[in-house]
């Protein structure tokens, strides 16, 4: 009689991003033997008797055992394990939104008197949280110019506990030299946190370059279908355990049905991102050659300031193209309105192409002069490539550029 396979044995994880997206973190056997990860829709969990409860409280409850929905859920845990496998980290932790992941992680890393350094092109809500909200609790912050590691090093103090950036950034696609950032911060025992939403674990794995904590808005590429909110942070066991303890208190937990959608979405992440990489590069190249376009920002182009670093760190350059159309705000709006394929909407990373004017979508309340002071000119367009045919996407944008 053949030896029975252990019930907790893991599936084949693979050595490529495509295989890890499908099989990473998966269990070979689940209760009831379903192939798809089940949705465990329960807010509370039971114990057989008092002795069973005591064993759990002593840490002997067994892998996958939960107590209460705010502290854990099997479906949520399956998503977390898959993301840890994709990022190549010891653990990962899921949240109800990307901002919940960012704010809870930052809060877990600092205390009153701490100092945080951010690059000035970080996501504006992250900047607002650190420079506005945390300031009320005695946490100081310094903003340094995009990708300027000399300025970063000069800004560090004995109280600096965390450095925050994105890779690539939004909307100008700047890619920071992560290895040099880690080399600056690690000897000083300063934690580094990178928002890698634009890159995805398919194009960039910051932990492999020395970064401590990697966050994603799972709403974007990880979910991939514009139908679910979520966030995740991945990293070593120590820092993640601190974030987990704070999540228990703050309560920004991911719903199990949302976790199921994200877990399912990640399985197709590699093939989706590969197509979006191809389409975005093709679109960026055609836009750069168009006389109506003032400038294109895409790290896959040799003209981008971060091209050399992106080529070294990234396996693909992402699905977002930012470009400036010659003309005023109204003229740019006419070009956007003439596009037939993308919908005008915030967000990115889904199967449908989306387009927006940052001046109207994110900075509407500011004047043109105020926007320009923040680096957001009125002629900017951000195009988030979906899964439509590459040639049709490019032809649609080029036709729209002929609009008077």
C-alpha cells in the first residue's frame, strides 16, 4: 500500500512568477477537497472544549486555526500566503484597502519622536497621512526630491525610523535605486517601505533588492478586474507581526469574499501583466513620436530618467503610460473625450483600459498655478492599459490625438 500523502503538503510552487502566481502558497488538500480556495464566511470560530481553547491560547492550536474574524480568516490567510510566495518574503498581511495597509504599517513602525523621510512624489494620501495626521502625534517628516538619494541621506537623523517611497511612482514613473536605498538605510537600522502597486510582484520584487516592507493596493493589478478593494504588506516575520498586532486593534481587516476575489485574481496576474507590459510599451513608443505629444513618461523608454535603473531592477515596465498633450486643459480634455476604448475613471491595473487627467481627477480643487507648483501640469494624461488588443488601443489613442 502506498504511503499516504500528508494533508498539509504544499502544492508545487514553481520558480517563475507565472507558476508562483498560480501555485504559490497553495495547499494540496483542503477540507472537502475543492480545487478553488473556499470562502470561509464566518466572523467567529469554535472550540471543542476548554482544553482545546487552552491549547489554542498557549499557541498549540495548529496551523490555520482561528479565534475571531478580526484576528484572522482562512480565506484571507490563503491570499496572504500567496502574496508572500510571490514577493519572496517570510509573510504578508492583508487589509481592507491599500491605504489601510499603508497607514497601519507606518503606524506600526513609528512612535512619538520618530522621524520619517518620504520622497516628494509619493502618493498624495500617503504624504497627507505622514505630514498631516502623524504630525499631531509628534512624528516628524521630511520630504526629499524624487529619487534623490543624496538628499535622502542628508535628511536622515538619529530619530529616523522609516523611509517611504514608490517604485514606479505615480504619475511620472520614477524608479528609485532600491539597492542603494537599502545600503543607506539598513546599517542605520532604518526600515524601508516601498509601494510597488504599479510594478506588481511580476515586474519587481523589492525585497530581493534589500527593501524591508512592500505594500500594494491590491485593488489594482492583484485583483485585476476593478471589482474589489484590498491592500497587502509583505516582509520579514518580525515587522509583519508588529503590523498584525496593530491591525487587530485598528480593525482594517479584509473581508473573506474580497480575499477570495483577490486570491483568484492573482492566479492570472502574470499573463495579464505581460500583456499590459507589451501594450504600454507599444503605446509609449508611438506617443513619443507623435507631434501632438509634448513628452512621455514610461520607464521602458530610453528617454525616461529612470530607464537605466528600471532596466536593471525590473523584468517589465508596467501598464501605465503618462504623457503630456500640447494644448491647454480644454484641448487635452477633447483628446481624452475622443478616445473610444478607455473609460474615464481613477484606478488602474484592471482588464479594462482607463484614462484620466490628473488635473481634474486628483487635483480638481486647485488652480492651474497650484497644480503646477506640485508638479502636475494641466496637459497631463495618465493612461492605464487594459487587456484590449494592443494595435486597437494604439490606433484609438492616435486617432484621438487628431482631435482639433
